[in-house]
């Protein structure tokens, strides 16, 4: 699984970059199903956090969170990514039976 983290309109502090990487370890159970995960953090009036998850069967999911607190936004996006991966993994198990 290839993980890419980038920031727009500001420099993402290293501790937040490490926090994102740590949160992405929650989905390591599905790393054989995910080709890449791209996270983008941009700053305007609030923080906009986006993630594109590319699954090996061609499915792509785009998730977006807006939050005034960067740490809270990272937590919310992480939970959303985890839920989406679990849902996709469940679909694959249903079809493979």
C-alpha cells in the first residue's frame, strides 16, 4: 500500500504528518486490497482533509472532512477511512463465497 500525504497553502508540521501515518496503520489489515492512499490537507478558513483510496479491483473512494481543529479533522478522516475500508472488505467477502 502506497501512502502519500501532501499539504496545500501551508507546510504540514512533521508531528501531524506522523499522526496521519500512525492513524493509517489502523487499515493495515487491508493493505493487500489497497493500491494507494492519497491524503491532502489544505488550509483556508478551516482545514479541509481529503483522502483518495484506490482499491486493487479498480474502485476509488474520495472522502472529505472539514474541521477547524487539524487534530480533530485527522481523527474524523481516519475513522471515515477505516469505515469505508471495512465496508469494501465486507463486500469482497460476500462475493467470494
